[in-house]
C-alpha cells in the first residue's frame, strides 16, 4: 500500500496544513462526516511533520475540511483551508506555479512589442499642437499629460 510522503502534503508559510491526500484517510460517518487518519500510511512522515507544523501530538479526526479534485492530476484531496486550493501536493502546486509563471512571461513578452508595425511618422498633438513622432499607429497626443488634459477639458461641463 502506498504511504504518505512529505511531497504529498502542502504546508503554508505559517506552518499550517493546506492540503493532504484523501486516500490517506478513512471516512467516518457516525454523527457527522469526519475523516480519520490511517496510522500505517502516516507512520513514516508523522514524526517529522509534527515538528514542522502547529498540530496536536496525536492525529485527531479531521471534520472541518473540503474535499476537492486536483486540477493537475485529477486526484481527490482534503483541503484544510476555506480558501479553495487547486492542487493536492507540492508536486502539483509546482506544476501550477510553473504554468502560471510561463503565462505571465508570455504576456510580458507580448507587451514589449507594439500591436501593429509603425512607420514612425510625425504627427501633430491634438491638445497642444506640438509635433511628435508616433510610437503607435493610433497615437493622438504627444504625452500622457496632454492626453489627460485633453480628456479633462473635453469632459469639463
């Protein structure tokens, strides 16, 4: 039988548990639904885990939890926080983080280049009348100050 490893648990910076694998618990439905720790699965990781996080010496049944499905691997897990977690373990969290960082990088690179190629023509500012070199095809003002002043003048009722 598979045992719990430190990679299967996500711990916050504050030291509390964020998520744990659902398969490492036994569902108990006596009075209300709670999940009991399966000691054999936690034996290897529990001594080191108790030192790193702020929890009781002996594991007690977990009742105020949310059962969620991991967006990376599709496995069900127990989320200890009311804030929805999308990943079940450190491994899946790293995969989500890597995906997020790559998306942000692509967005940043897209912003570096203009939307349409510009011939860098010279235009006259619609507010002050000064001549400026356009950096965008649809540029109307020589600076942000002129753009804001023109907008305020047009909307001043």
